[in-house]
C-alpha cells in the first residue's frame, strides 16, 4: 500500500545571486514497510528534499510547487497545503526524521533520556511522566542501548551510542515513515554496521517505511529496497536496488557504480567522472549532467530530458539511456 | 636574491589580486552605513587638515586686501603666536574675519583647529601602529609557542589592562617632557601589551591548529617563518581593525592629557579646550556664552574618535565572518 | 616485489600524549596513541594503514614528517638512523643517543635493526675513545640541516583540502613554499617547476590556476594543489592521511588514480592512511591493520583481505558494506566500541572486544607480530602454539 507519494516537488533557495534550484521536480512513491535510498553527492539537494517534505525550511526557501500525498489510516492528505498547526501533527507522528549530524545536536547539559522525554511530551502533552519513562526504556532496548544509561549525559556516550539515542528519539512518536539523513556518516565501519542492522531490524519489526539518505552507494545498497540517484536537484534514476546495480541506465548512475573500489572480487579499474558537480545556482538549460557526460550531444545541452518510467518501477531522465551491458568510457 | 621575471611581472599579478580582494571587501563595506559615515568623516578631516597652509592665504586675499603693507609683518592666522589687534576684545565670537572666533589670547580658532588636525592623525596613527605591531607579534608568538611565553604575556596583558594608563602618564609627565612623538610611543607601547594581545592570541590560536601550519612545518619552515608567513597574515585583518580602535583611544588620551596641560605640544584640540578652561571660560554661565572656545575642538575630538570607531566596527564585520549577516 | 630496497624502517615506535593536565606534578595518565609500532616500506611500494578512528594512524604519520617527537622507537631512513634529528631539543636527542647507542655500546646489546649501529660503535670506540659527550656532539653536529634534508625526503598530504591550504596565499605561493624554505631556484625556475607540477596533477592550463586563491577552487582541485605541494621537493616517501575521505565520490577516484600515477612516475612510496579497506586495496600493495596503537595484522593486501587472521581484522572486513544488493554480509563478530587507550592494561589490546579471547590473553602481555604465512604477520595468541 502506498503511504507517501511525492509529485513534482520543487523548492528553490532564494539568494542574492539568484535561485539555488535545490529541489527541482522530484517525484517518487513509497509503500508501507518499504525502504528507499537516495544517493547523490554533497550539495545535490538530498537534505533539501526531506526538509521540503517535512516543511522544515529556512527563511530563504521558496516552495515552487508539487504535492506530498501522505496516506494515514486510509485518509490521504496533501502535506503541502496543510496549515502549519495541522502539519505539526504529522511531523514526528507521521513522518519523523533523523537529521544529518544529529548526534552532535544533543544538548550537552541535559540527560539523554530527558531529551527524548521532552520531545515526546512536546507532541503528546497528555502522556504521563511514568509512561514516558517506560516508553523511553523500551526505545532504548529497541535500539540496543542499556536503559540504565537514560540518566547519563551526551558526553558520556560514544558516537555510535549518541546516534542510537537519536534513532530512539525519532521512533518515540511511533512514526509511519522515518527519513534518515546520513545516519552513519562519520561513524566507524563497525559501528556503522551495527547501527544499520539495528535500523533494519526495527523497520521490519514495526513495519515502518524508511528513506535513507547517503552519499555512500554501498550503504544504500545494503539497506534499501529501491534506490533513487540524485544529481543537481533532480532524480536522474529510480529503480529497485538490484536493477540499479545490474542495469543502470543513466550514465551518472553508471559512473557512480564504477567509482567505488571494492574489498571483494576482482580488482577492477575505477571510472572517474570528469569535471565538477554543477552549481545549482541558475543551472544551465538542458540535462544537468551533460557537461560531464560522455554520451551528451547537442540535444542534451538544449533540452531537459524527461523523467520517464522505462519499465515497471524503473524511472530514468536521460536522452540516451544505456543499453543492458553497455560500457561507457568517461575518458581520463 | 636575483629575481627574473617571465610573462607578467609578479608584482603586477600581486597588485591585481590585491585590487580584486579590495574590491570584494569594498562591496561588503559599502553596505555598512555607519562605517561609511566614519570613513567620510576621516576623509573630511584629512582634507581639512591638509588645507591649513591655504587658510591664511585665502583670508589675506579676502579681508586684508587693502591693508597689505601695513600689517604684512603680522600673522593673525598663526595658531600659536597670532594675535589680531584689529578686534577690540578677545575672545571674540565668530565673524567673517575669524569664522570660528578667537580664543582668549586673540588667536584664530579655525586656524588652531586646522593646524592640530594632522598632528592628531599622526599621534593616533603612530600610537595605533606601534600597538598593533607589538600586539600582533606577541599575540602570534604566544599562540604559537604557548607554555611559558604565553603565560608571561597573558599575565602581563592582565596587568596592563588593570593599570590606569592615564594616571601613569600624568605621573610620567612630571618627570619627562611629553611631546607628541613621545606620547605616541608611550601610548602605543603600553597598549601594545594590553588587551589586544589577548584578542589576537585567541585569533592566532584558531589559525595555529589549522593543517596548513603543519604543512608548512613539515616542509621545513622555521618557527619564525611560520609565524610571519602564515599566522600573522591570517590575523592581520583583525590587527588592522584593532588599529582603528587604537587610533580612537590615542586621540582621546591625548585630549585628556592636554586638557590637564600635561603635554608639551604647541597646539592640539585638547590644548584648545585647556586654554579655554585655564582662562576661566568654561565655568558656569560662560560655557554657553563662549561656546566657540570649546565646541569646535570638542566636536572634532568626538567626531574623529567616533569615526575611527565606526570604521573599525564596519571592518569588524568584514574581517570576522561570524558577525556577518547572510 | 619482496626484495626491493627498504626506504623506511620503523622499530618500536611509541608516542604517548599526556591525558591530563597537571601543574607542577608528574602526569600519570597517558594516551598511548602509538604503542610499539614497527614496519618497513620498500621502494615504490605503498603501505596502507587502516583502523578505526583514534587508533593512532595520523600520529604515526606525523612522527615520520617530524610534526611529533617520538616517545620511543627508531626511524631508519635509507639504512640510516634519523631519529636523533626528529627531536626539537638537543637534550632529548642526546637522551635518545645515550639510550639507543651509548648504553648498548657499554653494556652490550643488540642494535642490528639499525643499519649504522656498527659504524657508530666503531666511531665511538676509535674516534672518540668512549668520550660520550664528544660522540653525541659529533652525531648531532648538523642536526638542523639533517632535519631539513629529511623533510625534503618525506612529505605529507593532509585529510582536509579545505583547511590544509593557507587561504591568504595564492596557489603559486603555496606550492612553491617548500622551494622558498629550502632556497631552491630563482623565481623563474620556481614558476616553471610549479607549472610543470600543476600540469602533472591535472590542473591545466597551469597559468589559469597559479594565481588563484584556495577559495576559488573546488575540493578536488584543492587536494590536487596539496598533492603538488607535497611533490615539489621530489620526496622519496609520502604520508597520505586520508587524502580522499573529504571529497565527493565522483572526484575521489580521480585523486586516487592521480596518486597512483605519480607514485609510478616519481618512484615514490606511500604510507597511505585510510579507514576504508576498499580504498586501501585500490591504493596499496601491503596493509597494516592498527588497533589502539598497535599493529595487529600486516601483510600483502590481497592475502590479508582474503584470509584475515586477527579477530579484529575479520570484524573490520565483515563490517565493510558491499555495493551489491544481492550480497548478504555476515554480521561482524565483535562487541563494544573503541575506547581511548589511556594507560591500557598490559594484555592484548583487543581483549575487551575479542570474541575468541582465552585465559592466556588475559594474563600475558600483548602478543607479538608473528609470520603465519609468507608476507602475512599477525599479533594474536590464537596463532601461537
Ligand atoms: N538556506 C540555504 N540558502 C541557499 N542555499 C542553500 C541553503 N541550504 C542549502 N543550500 C544549497 O542547496 C543545495 C542543496 O543542499 P542540501 O543540503 O540539500 O544538499 P545535500 O545533498 O544534503 O548535501 P550533503 O550531502 O552535503 O548534506 C546546496 O548547493 C546548498 O549549497
Ligand atoms: N596532539 C595530541 N594531544 C593529545 N592527544 C592526541 C593528540 N593527537 C592525537 N591524540 C590522541 O591520540 C590517539 C590517536 O589519534 P590519531 O589522530 O593518531 O588517530 P587516527 O587513527 O588518525 O584517527 P582518525 O581516523 O580519527 O583520524 C587518539 O586517542 C587521540 O585522541
Ligand atoms: S590475542 Fe587473544 S584477545 Fe587478543 S585478539 Fe587474539 S584471541 Fe583475541
Ligand atoms: Mg545533506
Ligand atoms: Mg587521523
């Protein structure tokens, strides 16, 4: 069952020099219990997408159109058109978020448990203190933290433990969807592995939907049922994870897949995508990847490729999608 | 070292780079209205002071045209020894002959004001320069070396800050003759060890821990090389800013000392007020009646001091990105 | 490979940082950041140093470029002991010479790992007739110059390209800085050298980059500048401290390839510090896995990655996410998380987290590195009879 459907979402940041087109026509759907990954390089707009969905935008952000249809208990609402007071009900309880670098945002002078309780009471003032405490203890158990550590301060936690506490906080209002923005970046691999496993377990247990955001395609591959590849404010490709890996159709996806070395298997040559990610400030017309794309022709530079479903569940925005098995050479 | 140059000479490129960064900063600066005002006032005073030699010539050609031979020996517009016998009583209020009136000794106030201006600038800027040179070097070294060096200079700064500089100068003036240069030296020297070292050290500490310092060290740069080539250039904007504040405080200190007549300077804004005061024109009802004796000098001190201060504050926002509103 | 010339050899390197601040009293708590590390790097070879955050990778590298003084241990470069020159103060260098040479000359002792041990012994006996002070003076007579020479041979590339370039210096000034410090060439020659290097690191045409400031370059371009700066003295050996971890994925591979190419062209060796095993595999021939200041496993990289022996290496390898949704990885067999090595107990450093720990591991000191297969060393009691 479809729980979230985003349609042609657009959000620009207004700056002195013009519009930063951070979210420029994003569409996707998310089923109940499904997990989606968004991969893309730094600054391509991943965080902006999630912030637009939750409507947690800075002052200079301008919403430019689109729909965010959220399906709760058989009722569909468009989050975009809700008044702020209504919207607040859907945040945390409907969709909650693990913010990028959130583990550094725990307030150092309050006990970790109390911070979670406060977040809970904010959204559910009727909750009694005892119930809240009990709930936090359960949550701690769920994310693999010792409940006795509730009364400790953030500095007594390691990085991985802080991240677990943040996950517990995101779970505290029983959301239907969790958006996790780079939940394990800056953590060591072993800790990262534990956190990802924990999150996956919780997701399956509670039948939640997840949106994982990361720049690390390997992390995304492990946790997501389907993957969206984002480049310069747009999704360039979206498909289930196996398809994305086995037959990528967008040259950028292909480039990304082959840019990561691996610890197993053959020691293969890596591709380098030439040039730099483009500036989202007043991007040129045409396909935004064109300046770096070996397959680009005149059409790519003048005409924006449409984001189309080429086969069931596989969306691509490219004038010259790759054939199965096609090898492209990005040159030196 | 013998330097040969290919293509465009290096200094030209450097100049161009410098011009470009100047332009960028100017764009930011232009938005700060108060700082712009400060700059305007400073420029005004600079021109005002520079025009001093023109003033007697101008007045002579307007008001003394007919009487040239008769009084050619007299200098009524000399700020120190001039006395105008054609005015019946001194101090005289502003008149076409003396746009700002004369002082109790019969001297032209406007000429005094103009004459003093370059001296105020010299004093302020010399003192501030000394302060900044000392403060920057100490701040950078304290941050870089840490340990004993740091502790010593920081404690010294504490002491200097607690110390009443003005009181010290007053005592000092009893023993040595404080002329403008000595005053600038002493003021600059003392405040060079004061709070500026703490501020600049804090800044230098943030520079010291950045990896490009380690890169320079691993390339073999000596301590002095790193301090002068890497740390100081990165705190220089802040030093420059503190120089502005330094000018303010030096001019102000001089005014106070002159007011008490403790400085051996021929003429300055402070002395102008001192003259009025010592002749008894600042007491009671006189203060309003003889306003031209103290207002021009007082206003000039206030204006120039605040101009440098506002300029400093404006620069601070450029130098210190944390204060920048974006 | 195998019997190429050894450029750099490190024996029992240790670095302790005080973990507390005490006025007028002796510090008693130390972070054992690097605690008895030994390895060697051969000509043209790249050794990857991997391990979790805080295990002492960067510290090891910084000692080699003279940014930290070693607490103990010996650094041998081209067969010659250069440790005495790594110390800032004469006194510390003297202490080192007394400890490592003079005491052993007098009381007997082995110094064979140091190439010039016998030579020094002879000088000590014959030239100075056992006069300790004169001997020390003789060795340290050019220590400043020696250090400068050493710095020419060993250079470092730092992790953060945004912070490792001085924002107030142009690219030309930054890259030519080492030339300036070492007084090499005149301005024209410097310009030519910089242009050539900019070309080599892919910043072409050089004229358009030379007089820019760092903030006018992207992260990848800055890291290229940092590489050029490290190369300008034509070093034999480069410590690369996670040079790509702050860069975007699509740019990262470009830098890695560049470094491989340059290593080949300039016949350089790397100590390549990273926490990413996949990157280590791409960049290096050999690997050393570090855990809390100790090397726990070392050897040929393919061998170690295929047959990891140490329980920690195994867990580390198991935890690496695989960019293939069809692969289901095993759960790494490890508990707890890394701690700071403040006065660690003498037993195996990995004891607290080790799933295979035995009675012996608790009582005995940290195990020595032992060869379990050709080109494969492990420090673990599981491999000792
Ligand atoms: N408040 C803002 N005003 C103007 N531009 C902004 C603002 N916030 C973000 N941007 C720009 O919008 C673009 C997208 O930013 P966003 O944070 O969504 O990227 P991201 O994909 O999450 O990157 P990262 O991986 O670094 O977190 C970037 O180019 C960024 O510079
Ligand atoms: N200058 C210093 N003073 C005190 N302690 C230090 C210093 N530098 C490093 N340490 C400590 O030494 C240990 C090893 O640090 P090091 O930076 O070498 O780790 P690392 O392996 O490079 O970690 P990372 O992967 O996070 O860069 C850490 O516990 C660190 O806190
Ligand atoms: S020595 Fe013992 S405790 Fe250490 S890693 Fe080996 S088995 Fe584990
Ligand atoms: Mg982000
Ligand atoms: Mg490090």
